[in-house]
């Protein structure tokens, strides 16, 4: 991302914050033992999944829904706040999309456990992939995880995601607002 000269200072500050967050995350993730992996799954995957879903979906999304009387506005605002509070600016869009999916999972299923589980799976997948890469079990570079130039993979992923939400919505017995 390139900023105009007038905003170059803000751009450099954002890049510095991103680098700081990346370095801290890497320090946590660089473990060699299964015990270290287990601790990371607890600290980086389970605790944030529970805490963030209780705060953002369980509390904030419900309050915003009651305040705005529009569940879509509540889900979108909650996703914006969720992504913003992570203070990782260059990851805003993917985290915002994750927040949208987690918010709609709650609305479709009316169970907070569904977004908690999905959030945990998301975080745990990254922790496990980093562990496997760091310990030489897989060669894929960390920045290449989850990215693809293969349009078939991209379309398949999109179709699977849409299918997941369609299936959840179809199997939901809850009355819609």
C-alpha cells in the first residue's frame, strides 16, 4: 500500500505497527515441541476465540442489533470494530470478512458456539500450519498460506463457503428477523 506524501508518516506508522505485531506473533509461534504447540493452541486459538466471540458477537452485535433494529447493520458494524481493534491495518479486509462470516453464523444458527468454533478453527489452522512449517514438515512459505493464483481454487473456495452458509441457513429452524 502506497500513501501520498502528505500521509507518508501515517503509512510508515501503520507499517511499523504491522511489523511489530508480526514479530510478536512469530515469537509466540516459534515452538519445537508438541507441548509448545498445545500451549499456542490454547493461548492463540482457544482463548481468543472464546473471548472475542463473547465480546463481539455475544455482546456488541446483540447491542447494535437492538440499537439499530437492523441485524445486517449490526453484523457489519461489529465486523468493522472487530477488524479495527486488531490494529493490523493491512489485514483489515480479510479480518473484516471473517467478522462478517462469524456474525452471520451467529444470526443463522442463533448459537454463539458456532462462531466460537469457526473462530477457533481459523486460529488453530494458522497455529498448526506455522508449527508444521517452522519445524520443517511442510515447505510452503508462511506468506503463501491461504493465497492462490489458481482461479479454480479461488472459485472452489468461494463455492464451498457459499454452500456452507446455504446449508446452515437451510437447516436453521429459527424464525428470521
